[in-house]
């Protein structure tokens, strides 16, 4: 993500801790066909929830058991220790057993490495350190394996990594936290592919972000906080920023997170994640991506002038986004998003066939995970 909706925890560095035994995996179960679900359940199966603090709220457990949630994202304030978060994850998995769609929940976090880690542990190296190492491919593979094994040990099955943004200058948006592998798209491609391949081998899904690229953003162009327009030429987008996605898709990346920046040369009127031109034209058609697309934080400052998170979620879904990520830490906001998507599905604002296709992609991902 460009951010989480909770910028302080988004950037925090967690101290290293001891590993814990892997939690028992939830067996994959048949995912209910969309026609068998109510509109509210169909909508809920497209929303990733968040909560505040270290105690899982009963409202979230109820949301999950009623079949109205696709998954949960965890931030630093949800985690006090590996043992604690393992227990929380088990609670969520247990609630999901009662769901009409009991395929494994998407349980995710940002475990990029370096300064952006939610869990104490691997990868310790930042993306920039990996890209500048003597063996970038090997270092990236080690990072991917480390991240996957750590997430799996606490019961999480999706990592919102790696970042495939190609940064431009020292200290810019992606470089200030060393989240970008390199200014060279080929190095980013090699590292991204190696990270994705190694992490997927652990059974944890990988997410390439932030399509089509936040590398050109300056230090103050933070979509968490404000609208961002990138006037990068189409040639530069094609030959630099989008290059690493070719390698990522070849490696079988499971999810792609779309940026909230406006790319004036692609669609000057809409942030990328709200743009059919970007989501359908670029990601689906040009790149022939058949996996799951996921928004950045739907409550981001980049979107605040365009409507409420619930309204923007409907726009994102209409643009072709599969999963809506609510990073507010407020279960009620996630519920409002579900209700808005359900209403849009019922009144025809959201195309039924397109919604069914999104649910099919999400179901394929969930049933492939532990």
C-alpha cells in the first residue's frame, strides 16, 4: 500500500522477537457460489476489514461468521507479540468455520522488510538494501522465504508485498523508507520476481504494488494524506514503471494493488484504482492479469474529496477492483462499505456479471490458501 489509513503504524519498525510454532491450518472448503449468497454476503466477500488494538472485536467475528467478510488486514497496533497475534488469527479462523463461504479468510499484513514490517522478524533487510546487494536475486529470495515463513507461522496467508515501484531520486516517496529495490526497472524486476517466487513457495500469497507505479512520486506526494497527480509520460510509464509487472505476472503473483494516484497520461480524471481505463484497460487487458486486484486503503486522503469510503468503494468496484481494503481500524466503516456495495448490486449500479467474476477470482485465491 501507499499507506494504511493509519500512517504512524504504517511506518513503524517492530523489534525482532522469537518465532512461534505454526498455527493449525484451516482446511480449504468449497466457496459458496454467488447465487447462493445474499447481496449482503456477496458484497461482504469483497471487503477486507481492520480493527484497532490487540483484542478482536465481537462485531468482526460476527461479520465473518455471517459470511460478510473476505478477510482482515493487521497493523502494528494489532500486534503485541507473535503468540498474541497467533491467538487472534485463530479466533478469526474459528469464526469463519460458521460462514456460508468457509474457504480460508484472506489474512494479510505489510511485511515488506526493513522499516515496513508489522511482525517482528524477517525480512530484516529493506528493499533498497536487497537491490544494492551483491546478489539481488538471492537476497530477494531469502527475504521472500523469510516473510512467508513468518506469516505462515502466525496463521496469515497474504503478504501485501513486494513493492515494485521504481524510485527516481534519493529521499523521494518510495526511497525515504527504502521501500523500492532500485532506480533500475530491471533490478526491480529481478528482485520482485525472486521475492514472489520464494514467498509463494511457502504457501503465502504475494501482492505486487502499487500499479502502475508510485516511483515518480516526490517525498510529499503521499496518497494516504492528499490527492496526488503524476504527469509521467506514457513512454516512461511503459518502459520503466510498468516493466516489473511483467516479471511479477510471469512469477504468478496472486494479487495486484492499484495506486490511488492520478496518472494524467492514462486517465487525468480519476485515481488509478477508480479508473476503468487503468484497472480494465491496463491491468486486465494490456497485462492480461487474471488474479485478484485489491485497492489501497479506501479511506486514503487522496479520495476524501470524492466521497465517503463507502461511496468510493462502489466506484472502485464499478471500475473493476475485486477487493476493497478498509484500513480504518473501525469495523463499522467496513460494514458501511458492505452495505453500500450490496445496495449498488441490488439497484444495478454494479453489474451482476462483473461482480460474479470478481467473486470467482477471490474464491479461487481463497481456496488455494491454507
